[in-house]
C-alpha cells in the first residue's frame, strides 16, 4: 500500500486521540487526494501540503520538513531503529519513545 493511500487509515485511527494536534504537514506526494477533508473531519487538524517553490530546480530546504528529517536521523542512530525489525507497531512505538527519552535525558544532563 502506498503512503498516500494509507494516510486515510492513519487519520481515521487518530480520531479522538490527539486533541491538541492542530496542524499536520505532508509533502507533495499527498497532494491530489482528499486528505485535507479527512484530516479536518476525523482529527480536527489542518493538513498542509508543503510543495516546492514554483520554478525550483535545485535542492532547497523545505519549511518544517527538516524537523522530521532531523528526528528520523536521531532515531536512526539507535541500532534497533536503524531498520524496521519490529513486527508489532506497539513494540516499534515503545522503542521510539525509549530512544527519544534517551535523547532528551542526554540533553538535560
């Protein structure tokens, strides 16, 4: 299943769980779908599609995307999270929480 097709399922599963979530950013691969309506309906959050600038031909850092990429890089430093070893999504989420807790504790020390 492609990400843009699975996004509906993810948005549906998010309903009622994240009440403070106000904005969701997605890249251009999600444009052309009706995800903005689904996000508003099921999560009450605004889904923004981050597109390239008109006429852009070279690499340029896209707004807010670097935050996600940086976080994935931090998670990739942990051996267990370097590849998708987990068969259960709850187990995968637990390892992510553990890794991010380690990152935060290291910064507080």
